[in-house]
C-alpha cells in the first residue's frame, strides 16, 4: 500500500467518524415539527419493545442512572411521545408507554434504520469473503485504538 493510499484511508475514516458524530448530535424530525434527540428515540425504541417497562428496568438495561432515564422520560412526556402509568400488578411501580404520536415516531425511526440496513446489506453481499475479513479486521483494530484514546 502506498503512502498516498494509507493517508487516503485515514482521511476517509476520519471523515466518516466526524459525520457520525455530527449526525448523532443533531436532533431528528421523525414527526414533522418535532425534534427528537438520539437518546430520546433510542429510549422510545426500548419502551416500544416491552409492554411493562419501568424506569428502574430501563436504567438497568442501559446501564445509566434512574435520574437520567427519568429526565429523558419527562422530555418525552412534554413532547407528547410517552406517558407514565401505574403498574396494576404493583401500585408503587410506574410503567412507561409510548403515546400514539410516540408509536408513530418510533415506527418512522425503524423505517429509516431498515432502509439504511438494506443499503448496507446490498453492499455487503457484493463483497467477497476476503474483503469482509479485511474490513472486520480494520474495524476491530480501530475500536481497540479508540478505547485507548477515549
């Protein structure tokens, strides 16, 4: 590999990382006129995956504090995307559910992910096994290096 190719690889990788970072920081509009942050939409996806999820369980699953989850749930409530309900099986437990608007936003988020995954899988299918191995090796090495620097 030439020096130019090595530099090109590094530049392309850093551009990709910067695009991901920028995108992650920008709220998205899964419903027109309503900005939803990355943390909010991913919490909504977790809530949608269970009929009986509560703040303590979410905090345990995501390995964050109950306070952080409570804060995000309050934001979702203010936006009309989620609502709290008392657990009929345990009156001291509060369950979180998506509202109809929250269900719609989560469905749009899933649709976007499915479209992105389809594009990626179409490309992946075009690669030969050696190319896949090279990419996987590169990504694992990059992840290992990032852990040293973060």
